[in-house]
């Protein structure tokens, strides 16, 4: 089952692509698929050859339509309550995954698909992208805790209270998408973004993500001091000549 629902590939050095492979149901996220994603990310966190994780959906129609409602309908209220708690933990682990994550949001992204996209570090879409936070339509609430940091308070109220579907161009303008593939090649644009990150020193990228995740809620001076402390310790500054080898080499060539 796991192999059928989650495919992995390496479209570029250092880039692990995990594809939600249920196109017949718009890549709806079953419990087994969500667990498989979590298990693969747990391994990827300690794999040196993985610098960036790119999450995509199979086919052209959808990133993900959300959780598998047919699966949920077969569960008892108690089973659903237990499942909700597990899913909350799995989504939080995805957010805190120490390496950069990119969501290739081609086609539609509803419900849990949008949860995972919002919890990714970058979101790449195009003209065919259709994004919605659907919780309000069934009396729920999602992403009240993070969406305003991505798109601002006003836009967040609009999207969460109306559950309206946002097209790719509008999503990019409001910051819901961080990159926009105007030509429709979302996969190519997402891979290009992943390659740009993968070429950076991995320790620095991981520290940047950690600092950004722990920053909100802290005063500005605390965030400033924490960054400086990380630069002096975790990142262990190298000699200037070593850090800027290419600069000095190029300069020597012009003299």
C-alpha cells in the first residue's frame, strides 16, 4: 500500500521528491499515505544526500484534495477522534522537519492539501493552481495559527471565513504562493527552486529554518541575539579566505 501511494525520486542532486500517488482521487491523503510521508521524512532528516524535500501530487489535476473522506466516513466517532490527534501530530512534525520543504501546488489544493502546502517553506504554483482552506464549510477552523504570518491578517480572514477558492495568480500576489510558474511548468519551477536551495551550505539553511520557526512571538532583540548566537556557535564561522574562495579567486584572475 505504501509503495502504491507514495513515490520517491531524485530530480536533481540533493533533492528528494515525494509524490502523493493517488490521482484517481485527486491525491486525497489517506491515513496510510500520511504515515508513509512522515516515515520517509524521518529517514530523510538524517540522510546527508537529502538537502531539500519537494512534495508533489501525481497527475495534472491536483496537488491534494485533502483528507480521504471515504476513509473517514467508515470510522466510528471514537476512531475519528483518535485519528485527528495523530494527524495533528504528523502535520506538526512536517512543519518542524529540519530541512527545507517545497510544495509543488499544481492543480487544486483543498483541505489537508492546503495545510501541507502552508506548512511548507516554499509553495510553487501556476495558472492552473486552485487553493482553498475548506474548514469553515463544515464548521471547522484551520491555519488560524500560521496563515496570517504568510499573507497578513486581512487576507487570512478573507480566505478562512469564506473558504473561497483562490487562483494561482491571485495566490502569488497575496504571498500564498512564493513562486509562480507563468508558463504552467510548476514541476520545473519547483525543482529549480529546490536546486537553488540544495547548493547552499546545508547547516546554514537548516539554521535559517529553525530561526524562522522559533521567531514569531519573541521580541525583535531576542530574535536578533539568537541569530547572532547561532552564527557564532552552530554555524562555526570559517576563515574569510575560505568562506569567499570564489570571490578571491575571481579577483586574482583580474589582477
